[in-house]
């Protein structure tokens, strides 16, 4: 069959913020780069513009690909329906949710892609052209990252990420062996930590001309322990680039590597998002061995990282079986005493394919909630030591306090005060932006979320 164009869709929720979308569609940029140059390709990001009217213009010679996580899978289904009504014959759906629950997605998608699509996507395009499209493509190879899906100049020009997005994304490592009971990383990215060749990382940054970025890596910090020579090489290479700053996810153990932290500072690492997860030591079994709920240990680690002028954003999860409202009071105390730069508090969420979800099913504690509530700000299961109302009330009180204008300004000014005067102009944006982003996410739970659901006809 002739192919007119390939359209890759990123469902969104937030919409543009001050004229730009928050995170650039990195996975789709790489998939778009695998489309042969002679075939037109477009990326449609719902965070930048409404997609429905454009979908209605498509036809049988267009190949539509949608990426979706659990939260957005209902949007993906709606896009597929509109595309089918317009005459599109092949809607391909991949991403984390189809990887975790392919049979569910197969009920409405023409093609389901599980695993990393970088190797199956070129085959899907060829099969569409040859009229031999299958209903399912699986990739569970966890293949090496060398040479995978190099972003092309055509896609860089098309996405124009430096003008249309606040945060370009970048991948350096992938995978995490920890297997925390609530996390999907091991099932989506694999348990083996894989590394991109340093020269490919540098080449990509230079060609994309990005000065700031957020790493998509599941646990970049773990590589400080598992692959220190590689991390040293990456950081030395990044230090030679004219970067303004970058951020990544890590874990506490990076504080044990002062030499690498010194290199990281030279490489313009701005701040690390550290998954403390819980200040309640009784939860340590759920945390895959990376945190033990020991506050004294946490405080010391934050101090050591701060000493390298690297900021620390604390990521916490609430709702483990040993948690009570007192856990949040303890978390707040820790956040204030440790001088965290920003903090994210989310509600434990039983994503498909996780041991935590299986436990809830076995104990009949899963609530019957649509996937759109799996946004880590809504409760989707019955907690053990609290009523749902108690958990939600404690969470709301915590977030209102944590993300009050007063506390955001206070934390931001404290961050600024840690930097020398010459660096202040570059630090202003980053000192407040993370907290403001979390405040926006929390607000979704109450106002914006309902407005959007009503607009979709999904309001309750
Ligand atoms: S350490 Fe982080 S990425 Fe790894 S399994 Fe745990 S939560 Fe997931």
C-alpha cells in the first residue's frame, strides 16, 4: 500500500505553559528519525495544540502511531477512534501501558507494540507498505544502546525543541535492577543498566544545540556505583560542552562518591531528583534496597551533595502499608530540616505489572478507578492503616503546605543563597521552577483535572 505520511502522537494533559510545552517528546523524536527520509513524518503533541481536528483530516494511506503511559491510555483510545472514523486503517499503539497490558490495548488498537520500539518500528512501516501488518510486535531484547535511533536533522528542525519546549530530554543510561515493588522500570526498561556510548551522547547534544536537559534515565545515580569509569568519562565529556545545567534522577548513594560529584558539578549538573520514597523505616522492604527510611542517613547525604553546589529534589511516596498521617508530618519535618531544594509528594499508585498491584488484587484492596486516575495524585487502592479519606486529607494538607507560595519562595531563596553571586542570574529559573511544576501537578487534582474531564465528556 502507498504511504502518504506517518503521524506520531503524544497525548497530553497540561497544555502549553507560557506558550511552550513542558517536556519535548523524546521517544517520538527518535521513532520519527527511523522513518525513511522519503516518507513525510509529523509529531503531534497534545501539550502544544489540539489534535482532534488534525486527526479528522487523515485517511487510509496514513500510518498513525500513538505512545501512551497508563494515565493517558484513555486519550490514546479516543484518538484511535477518531482516526478510524476518518478512515485510517492502521493505528499503532506503544509505550509503557501497552507494554504492561497489551491484551487490553489490543481490543481497540490495530497494532500493539510492546517493549522498546526502536527495532520493531522500522519493520512496522515496511509491513504497512507491503500490506503485511501484524497485530502485535514485541521487543524484549534489551539490546545495547549503541547506535540506537539516532535523531535526524530533519526531526530536530521539525520539533524545534529549543523554541517550543521548556525542557529537552536526553538519554544516557537505561534500566534499573532495583525492582522496587511499586515501580514499572524493570518491566519497561529492563534490569540491566545499559549505557550509551559517550561520543554518541556528545554528538547528539551538539547537533540538537541543547543547553539544558533532563535525563530520561531510570536511575542515572546507580551507575555511580555500578559503572564509575563510564560515569567519569561522561561527566568529563559534558564538562567540555557549553551547558547551562541539567538534571537527573539518582539515589542517595551518589553522596558516597565525592570525586564524581566534583566532576558532575564541573559538568554543570544542576540538581538531582532523589527517590527517598519514605521516611518510615518500616517500609524498607518495598524500596528495593535503595533507601531504608533512616532520616539521619538522608540528612548526611543531602549535606554532602549540597557541599558540591548540586541541588537535591526529594521524591517521596505516601500510602505504603506501614504509613499513617504521622508519616507525612515526619516527612515535612525532614524536608524542612534537611534544606531540600524542592520536594515531590505522590500517592503510591498500583501500576499494571508491579508486585504491589498483584498484592492489592490478592488482598482485594484495588479500587475500581479508570486509568486516568493513575496520575500519582489520586488514590486508587484501599490503604492499610488509614481510611481513604484520612489518606487523602493528609495528602492535601501536606501539599497545600509544601506548595504554598510562601514555602516555594522560601525554598527558592534558600537555594539561591547557596550559590556565588556570579551564578545567580542562571539559577533564578531553576530555583523555583521545579516547585512550581509540582504545585501545578497537585492543583490538577482539584481544578484543572475536572475542567479537562468535562471538556472530554468524561466528568463525573
Ligand atoms: S530505584 Fe527507582 S527506577 Fe529503580 S526500581 Fe526503584 S523506583 Fe524504579
